């Protein structure tokens, strides 16, 4: 039997990778990458020449059976996403589940995940929280926001720059304009920024400063 390693990669700064992650990526037979071009830059930086194979949300359903057969045949694999820990709002869950169903060993290495630093530096309670990732784009979005309006724990979301203002507008409508919020972008990168205040204050800020980069939004519970 082979083995599947889930290997976190940096969310920005290339130095945010563990020695163990580098050695694992060098030792496995195959690396599954969300985007081989993006991952190729990281692997080149650390002189990792392990073969790469594309594995992303558009092809993972089709490739799982063949990957399982390779693992059964003794191939060791590492799965990486473009940034952060695989399966956290990224591909990884389906193959992990299939491995477990086929008694193939799975090991997840500790490492970078974008929502953790955003939550910790938000100043909002983090002893209990819920991670929502990306909200539904259309179907089910309103229903989910109505449910979350009653949530008492701190809430964590991911959002893209072109949807940020719309999402903050909806947060003001459903959660209340004065709810506390912390928004982090470009974590660990040169232009890292965290904006804290009420939802209204954050909305005004990003209406005047066009959002750029990837965002983690941390919202105070009810």
C-alpha cells in the first residue's frame, strides 16, 4: 500500500513552509497539485523535482479511481493546494475519503491555513468559532445568512475581492451595521493589511479603496 500525505503550502511568504513539508515533497513518488504552474514556482524555489499531476475541483471526480489504484499499488503521494492546507476550501476531501474507504493511510502535516492568523489577530473571541469558508454564490445564500444572523460564536469567511463589497453589504443587512468585524487580506505578503471596526466602517473603507487580494473576514457573533 502507498500513502497519501496532505501537505500545507505557504499562503504568501515562501518561508512559511516546514522542513518536514519540504522533505515529504521530495520523498514521495507523486505530487498532486491544484495548479501545476502555481505549485511549480514553489517546488522550483526549494529544488523539488518530484513529478507533478494536476488535481483540482474540475477533474477530481474523474481521477480519484485511478489515483486509488496507484496508491494500492504502492505509490506514495502528496497533495498540495495553491496555498494553505488541502481540503480547507480547496480540493482534498474527496480523495481523503476515498483513501479511508480503501484502508489507505492518510497523514495531514501541520502548517499554514489562512483563517488561523486572521482569526487570532482579529481581536474577536476565538475560544469558540465557526469556519464558513465561501458562502453559497446564489442558491442557499440568503437562507444561510438568515441562519448565521443568530450565531453567537465568532464567524470566519473567505471572500474574493470582486464580491467583498456585496458581501459586506449583506452582512450589514443580516447581522446589523454595528456588528464588529475584522478583515485581513494578503496575509504574510508584502501588502498584508487588516481592517477592524464595525461592518459599516469596513464597508465604507473598501468602497473608497477597491479591494485587491484574497480576503479572510472575521465577524463577531450575536
